[in-house]
C-alpha cells in the first residue's frame, strides 16, 4: 500500500526536495517518500502538494508529528489522503 498525504498552506518557496527531506525522517523501510507540489501554469506553487509514504506506521507518525508545524514561516496542514494499492 501507498499512503497519500495532502499538504496545505505551503510557503511558495517550498520545493519537492524540502517535502521529501521533511517526510524522509519518518521512513523506516526501503521505499523513500515521493512529493509533488501543485503549480500554476507559470510554475509558481499553488501552496499545496502531496507526499506518499509506504506504511501505516510511517503515515500516522508523520501526521502526528508534522500537522500544524512550521515550514518556512507557515503552519502546514498534513492530512491523510487515499490509500493506494
């Protein structure tokens, strides 16, 4: 299974690399996190994105640890999306 997270209230300067680094500290297995920031046609961030993790334990730990925390001066929102097989 793959656990998808919705990450909201991202600072415009936040990158996919920043999210991978942030969520990477919760990975216990072999599959690293993947991240996508949704961007407008001009390439500017829309302020939200998605991250995937591979286990339920990683997912719960990431939500409990990262929701309502600061990233580049903004309080991010971390919510569970859909589980994908």
